[in-house]
């Protein structure tokens, strides 16, 4: 009986550690991402070409390639997606950037940190 209790307590302990670790991973960087400043880009200073940009912050790490043609954002290709990607939100934020021709667009409700992560990668591609 004592061995069974030890096994049960061990299993419960492992589960608590796994759940706790998962919660830390999921929420790590959340506040930083919510407060992340996104800056406008000046496309008049950018030559035609394809530029790579990344943002690294835990599960919001991503990489994009931004193609500029005639000083306009022609295409944005996601090379590496964020973890737990919402494809609809990703497409919406990318389409907004292409439509407005800048990174200063509204974030997607319910995907604020993901939106800002992609916007920062796009900004980094066009400013580095």
C-alpha cells in the first residue's frame, strides 16, 4: 500500500511539474509582447529586393521575408511561424501591412502578441 501511494504521489508530482512548465512556456514573454513598440518604416529609402527579418521571443519567435518592388511592399512570406499559429490571424496582419504599406496597422483582436511579433519581424526586415 505504501509503494502504491509513493507511485501515485510521484505521478502527481510529475504532472504538476509538466503543467507548471507548460504554463510558464505559454505565458513567457506575454507582457513584453503586449508592450512591444512597432515603428513605422520609410519605404522611400528601401531598394527593391527581398529582405529577411526575425523577432525572437519564446513561442512568438518568427521569421519573414519581405519583398519590396518600386518602393512598395509587394509580398510577405512567413519563413518560420510562431508556435501555436492562427493562420487566419497571420494572413490578416500580413494583408493589413501590404494594404497600408506600413507596419503601423491595428493588431488582430485575440492575437495581439502574435500580431506584434510578425509586425516586428517585418519592421526588422525593412530597417536592418
